[in-house]
C-alpha cells in the first residue's frame, strides 16, 4: 500500500486503495493468528509431555 499515504487529509483514498489495504490487513492478521495458534499448541504439547 505504498501508493497512498493516509497523512494527506485533503484527498480521500479510492475504493481500490481501501480494498487493497483491507486485503493486506486481513492477510497479515491471518498470518499472525496462524503463528500464534501454532505457538500456543506447541506450548500445550510441550507442557503435556513434561507431565
């Protein structure tokens, strides 16, 4: 999303720019969720093996 800067208060982003931003944000959120989920279950597995 390098082609639009949200600091420009005189110009609204286009629908295409907003769509692209939302797509990028959703992709990053999904990636972070998957990493967090994997770490969580790895920790649970590690704790279960320690018992």
